[in-house]
């Protein structure tokens, strides 16, 4: 009877550990993606800053390119950069949480 209780408790803990590890990996992948988006937005913004204000700039929409003022493109990239930074902070908090939970289940 005690062996069965220990076995069921072990299986429950093992299941939670597997679930937590899976969530941790998922959040880490999301974090990597957001860091890539942030870097892409930053580099694009830096390249746009080097252009003259009267330069024709185009925005890609699907397979089409639409003429957009440089200021609009810079605002969009700046917003993407800020959104990515906010998402990265939130995801880092989740990573910390899942690491602590995983550590808890190991001991």
C-alpha cells in the first residue's frame, strides 16, 4: 500500500517536472525569438537613421512594396524595439519562475 502511494506520488512529481521543463524550453525559445526581433528592429532603425530625409523608403507588405515616409518607418521600428524590450523583460521573469519551479521539483 505504501509502495503504491510512493509510486503515484513519484509519477505525479515526474509529470509536473516534465511539464515544467517543457514550458521552460518554450519560454526560452520565445525569448530567443524576441531577442532576434529586437536586434532586427535596432539594426533597421540604425540603417534608416543614416538615410537622408528625402530618400524614398518602401515598406514590404507581403510581396508588395509600398512607398512610406522615412519617419513612419522609423516610428514603426522604434515601436517594435520597445515592444520587444517589454516582452523580453516579461519572458525573463517567466524563465526565472520556471527555473525556480524546476529546481523545487528536483528536491
